[in-house]
């Protein structure tokens, strides 16, 4: 049942579709002249500080030590491992391809959940979705000779994206049962602060400060970073958190299916990335598999809402 007008709900949902679908291209522009881990750290530290300060000023209860520990663990997997790997990979892989590969994270979530003790066993519909998803990935990254067009995907970039999806899936499962604040925005701010600090440390250890030359940073990279901070993280998550309160969760979670499609079309339109029949077919197969898996999973309303907050992909935050 809607708790706000359908017009406002759909306006916010379309905004989330477009904003989070376009963050992958913003990442690609950002890493053209900015070190990937330091850029990702800035992207999360700034909106994380804003969200945390705002919610505390709105009288959200102060987080406990356990909640900070949980937020740090989730931030380590989702933002340092997941988004860090994605940001690094986009130096080598087109943004639309990256969005499709990491958008398949729900496939890994089901497999990991089924393998752990007392985990959920997939039903027949879910198994079909898993097989369909892997078929889409093989179609996307398989031999170029199959259709005679396009370029092979960089193997290191591909490995980073597969690692990204796997780590994101693990972090999402941890987040599902983690002890986090009741306020979604406060919890998100804490995760961003913890993840941003981890990315800052990772960038420092990788020697990115010595390779960073402010004079060589392009306008496109600065605009990409600004877009990620303002729209991708702050405004995008505020709209998303509002939707979770006023609209049915299954409707809100459709962003996970739409965003990869938005990403490949935006990448083609604004960055001249390849858009071949093979990519479109692979996108349709992968998105269909994710939709099949998500609709087949039975969850309580509380667990469903918690899972929905992390059901997307690393570029979405």
C-alpha cells in the first residue's frame, strides 16, 4: 500500500533509476585522471559525514559500539572490497559492461547463502535464475568470435568485477543480519564513513598519493566525482530511503533491474561505449535472471526491507 501519492513515488523511483544507473559512467569519468581508491574514498567520506551529522542533528540515537563495529564490517565488504574493486576495474572495462557484471551479485548471494550453515536453500525457480545468470555472463564475456564484433574484455578488469560482485554479495548477507541503527540513513552514513576510511588507507598503501597530480585532473573527472557525491550518494540514498518508507518494497527493488540497462545506454550515449546486439541480449538475460531470483526468494517484511537496502550494486551508492 502506498503511503504517499503515486505521482511522488514514481517521480522518486524514476530519479533513482536514472541517478544510480548513471553512476557507473560517472565513475569511469572520475578515474580518467583521479586515483581510483582515493576518488572512491572521497566519494564516501563526504556524503557519509553529511548523512551522519544530519541524522544526529535530527535526534537519531547515538550509535553503540556494536553498531559501529557492524557498520565497519559492512563498509569493509561493500565499499572497500565491492566499490573499490569496481572503481579500479573501470580504468579497464566500459561502464555499461561493469554495471552488468556487478549487477549479477544476487546470483552469488544465493549461492553463498545456500552454502553456509543454516542458509536458505534455493528452490527450482531460483536455480533456473542462477543458471540463466551465468549463461548471460558467459554470453557477455565469452569469445568475441561468436558474433564477430566488439573487443575482448580486459582479463584483469573482468577478474576485479567478478571479485567485486562476490564481495558485494558477502557484504550484503552480513548486512542482512548486522546490528545497525534503526535509522537507515544513519546506518548508511556510518557505513560510508567506515568504508571511506578503509579506501583512504588502501589508496595510501597502494601509493596513490605519489601518483596524484592535482594539475592534471580533468574537468570531466571533477564533475564525475561531484556527481557521485551529490547525486549518487547523498540525494540518491535520501530518495531511496524515503521510497522504502512509503512504497512497496518489491516496487522499490526494481531499480536493481533497471539500473544496468540505464548504465549501458548512458555509456553509449555520452561516452560512445559499444552497444552491440550481443551486449543487449546478455543484458536482457542477466537482468531477467536477477528478477527471477529476487521474486523467487521468500522473506519476511523486515528481512525484505533490510535486503532491499543492499540489493543493488556497488555503483549505486
